[in-house]
C-alpha cells in the first residue's frame, strides 16, 4: 500500500491526469483501482489540482528564473508542467498571464513562429569534442564514426568500418586520438547510444579528480558541431554517391572487403 501511494504521489506531480495515472498503475505496476478511489487517496494526501494553490509570488519567481535561462523558448504549457514538477500548484491561465507580463518579447516571438537561436560558445581548443555516428550509408556497409573539436572544428577522427555499434571500436578511436594529441579534452558530448559507453567511462576516468560532468549526453539535434559536419558530408558525398551505392548493391558490385577503398575514393 505504501508503494502504491508513493507511485500515485510521483505520477500526480509529473503532471499526469487521472486517467493516465490509472492506466500506468494498471499496465505497468498491476495495481487496479477506480477513479473514485484515486480521488479519495489524493484527498487524503492533501494534494489537489484546483485547491491549495501556491503563492503567486513563488510562482512568479520560478517563472522568472526559467525565462532567464533556456525556458525563454518554451510556451506556457511547458512552463506550467515544469511548475508542477517543482511542486507548485498553479493554473495554466495564471502561468500564461505571468509569462506575458514577465517575457512579452518571447511571447510575441512564439506567436510569430520566430525562434531565438542560441549562440555556440567554445572556450578554446580541446575544450569539448563532439562525437557521433553517421548511419545513412550503413545499409551499404559503410559505418562511419567521427569526432570534431567544438572550437576549431578540427576533425579529431573520421573512420569508416564494418560496424559503428561496438563500444570497443569507438573506444579504440578515442584512445588513438588521445595518444595522437598527447592529451584528453575537457569535455565530450554525444547522444545516448550504447556504442559510446566505453568512451564515456574512459573520459570520466581521465578526469576522475574533476567533479564536473566531463561527458555530456544529449539528443543528436543538440550535438550541433558534428551534425553540421554530417550535413556537409551529405552535400559532398551522398548526393553524388548514393545512386551509385544503390545500383552497385543491387548488382552485387560491392564486395565487403573493398568497401573502405570505395568510400575513400568518394571522400577524396
């Protein structure tokens, strides 16, 4: 019973509605309760959607902090959800009015569908390396993995192999780059792929006396330095070579042993 109550408390503060809470409890935790029972439990906890609203000043201070950071790009629905996650009880309409008062420029830009692009800030060479794999040529047997320095855009490594999913292979690229550069970067950034686990462990080990986060995980869309280079690769290679790759695979003209040579010829 205590576990059930904790689950209800957590899901309620995640911003889920009653039906979503009941569905998750039933399908994931095998806990079946009725809607009326759920409401009685929430009332016994003293938490409500439309009662006991948080102080308006506390909500305004929280929204002001969000607006000063990355929250300036978010709409009132997303900020309302963040308020719920932070334990604040507030109506969506209140959040909307506060955001219009605290950030009128951001509201007007969103109404115009105009995004405010943030600037990339690299503090120097080897401050951060961006790591990613390029999988669009993977059906043709070309598994590409690359790493680029965020400040100078220097290509730390760019390799094509039979696989880019083996963490030992990616870790080998990393170690060779460290030896070649006589040092490690202060930080690295990659997506959440399992092929980067060994590299993340080694990067963390090299900075074991540093309490900062030396390996940053994030979505591929935010890994903009390497994603920008992949777009350059598409323009220079894939447009001219994709049709040839498809035709060659259909006619069995690409044996696996010569795939690297074929790729190198397109790169050159």
